[in-house]
C-alpha cells in the first residue's frame, strides 16, 4: 500500500519535487515548508475510506438501485393525452 512518504520518493514525483525545490529556492521558501505543502496536497488527494467500507457501500447501493428500478411503469394514457394536447 502506498503511503504519502512512499509516493514522495517515486521517481516521477521526485522530478516534480526537484523542480519545486528550485522554485522554492527562487522564492526563498525552505525545503521543509515545501515538503509540508506537498504532504498536505497528498493528504487531500488520498482517500480515507477502507476498501471494505467501499465494497460494503457498493453492495448496498446495488441492492437499492435494483429495487428502485426493477419495474418502470409507463402511463401510456397520460402520454397520449400530452402528445394530443401538444399538437
């Protein structure tokens, strides 16, 4: 499982961090402040739900939607009345 610390050391992200470090040096921001901001962004991007909870919720929603949309009743007389009223 990837954690924020693991993501930061991935090569693609490391290149972005190196570019950001250069920008931080230009703007006189410390590396620690930059890493705090990066960690904060990654925390916002990460999901807090466990896969068990997500699967349980999906199972529940599937059951609910199947029950709701098991049958669709169409009022054909009402549709005919609306179409004749429009013409």
